[in-house]
C-alpha cells in the first residue's frame, strides 16, 4: 500500500555515511530518529547514532548500525553537568573516523548547537565535517522557543544548519512565527512502520482484565502537561455509568500524579495504566479506538501508531494532527478541552461497531499510504542529497 518512491537512479547512488543525533529515551523525536536510522541502514547507508545511551528502540545487531556513546561531563568543577561540550567533541571524532556525509540532528537544542560548535572545531583542525541537517520536532519550538533564555540559541542553531526540516506544515509555520526566521524549512512528515503482533487480542484483553465485549479506548503518551491527561480522564468520568467502556493508558512516565483524579472521578475500575510498554502493537491491536487530548502536537506519533493498526482516533484538532487525520473519515477531531463532545463520540462509537471498523480501515489506509517508511525515507534521502549539493 505504501507508494514506492525510490527510483532506479536513486538506488544506484553512492551510499552515505550518516550521523544521527537524538535523545535515546521513550519520546516522539527519539522514536522517529531511531526508525529513520533503521530504515536508512536497510537501504545500505551506514548509520552512526550518537547519544548518551543507545536509543531504546534500537537493535544494535542490525547491519550498518553503529552506536557512539557520549560520556557526560560530571566534573566537580562544574556546578551543573554538561552534555553539549562532550557531544560536540564526539561529533568531531565520529566525523573524522567515519567520514560522515551528513550529520542529522533531531531536536534543536542542544543537538544543533553542539553540531555548530563541532563544525567550528573541525574547521580549525582542518578535519572534514559533514553538512548538518536539523529536524524540528515540536517542543523545541512550541515550548523552548518561548523561553527567552534559550530562544536566541535555538534561532542561531537553526539558521546556521545547512538544512532544516519540520515534521509538519503547522510546525514550520510555528517556527517561522516564533523565531521570526527566513530560513528555508522543508516539511517531511513522520512515518511509522507497524510490527506484527506477538499476542492475540483476546489474550491481551484477558491479561488486562478486559472482557471481549468491553469497548476499549487506548492512549499512548509521555503524560506531559501538554497531553492534557485531566481532560482524557474527565471524558471517561462523563460516561462512567457505562461500565463496559474502558481506558488503557500506555504511559511513558509516572502516572502517580493522576491517581487522585482517577479516584475523584470514580473511574478506577475502568482505567488501566501500563508503564513503558515496548510491544505497543499487541495493546493497540486489542483496543477499539484511540483517544488523544493534547493542547499542542506538532505531529502526534501516538495517533499515527494507533491509526497504523487500523484503529480510529478521536483527537484534538491542534498543530499538525489534521495533516494526517481526516475528520469523519479516519476518526473525529475536536477543539482542545471539548470533553463533552469527546465523551458523546466515545459513547456513540461504543454502540456502532460497524462504523468503528470502517473508520479503522480508513485510518490504516491513510497511515500506510501517506506516512510509511518507503515514502518518507525516500524524501529524507532526496533531501540529504540536495543539501550535499547546495551546501558545500
Ligand atoms: O510530546 C511528545 O510526545 C514528545 C515530543 C518530543 O519532543 O519527542 O514529541 C514531539 O515530537 C514528536 C515526533 O516528531 C511529535 O510526534 C510530537 O507531536 C511532538 N510533541 C509536541 O509537539 C508536543
């Protein structure tokens, strides 16, 4: 279903040595960067991940994948441990040893900033240094660029990168507005490659204590404030009389701060929380719909993941979500905070399994055809080659 965008001439082009710098933790930008590195390695490029830990979703035994650890600087001379300086030094070392063609940094600070410093060091040492591509993921702009103590660094780091990409048109516009920059920004959307389930939906439901006839909504996130977890819980508070409607939260962070709200709303029997789940495919496949209540989302990887497994999504119409979700076709979009409207729709869908299946099929088709590895990775490859030809 994924359109094949790699032409024969692209396939025959020289394979690249690519450095990828990302946060290794369970977070949208790290997941996207890791997925991209794995897909590029499958296409024959040599991928050098640089970070303080191996990215959590990275299988280091895969061919063409290398990991270079940055040792953090815990000098007693410094009151605060520093990461940017040793990261810059590691970038120079890896570039020199492996002759990188491209250094692709995910998240502006401190990754793009360290790359700038590394480039300057390499220049003064007469060491060849690759072209730097910075990918903006959202919070580096929508949250950090509002902080005047870091905004000038973000702006400078972006403007001095050879190439800059944003994961949605919405984020591109936010960046131009927040930084008042004229820097050219290429929109390359995120992608997701679904994995085969290793457990049946019925066994997953059984392990969670959910009956086959229960209507199960799922939510995947790091529970940050921007995800509006109180709204998510309030939706299920509104329909708590329907005991067969359940909410499963796959949490990338501690849920304890929300437990008192669950009690207060009287929904402890209907909400199940699982922490740091890696096999998300097994849980999404066992669910009926996805529910996402963010007040801001440059893209929304959890939503794309949910859609990829053929589940319709109810989400807020914010940021870049409407660039891949189609209201009324792949699920439904609501204004942020419109808890009543969300609750009404959950209830409606719980009574209409035929519609759930139809919307789910549309969601899967949309995710697989527009936001799949073959299409998006080819866009990155073409962008790298363009940058390498214009930036030298
Ligand atoms: O908010 C998150 O889930 C984490 C955050 C991050 O910085 O990793 O995610 C951002 O990047 C993701 C990958 O490109 C996007 O899917 C998320 O929408 C974006 N988060 C926000 O904009 C709040």
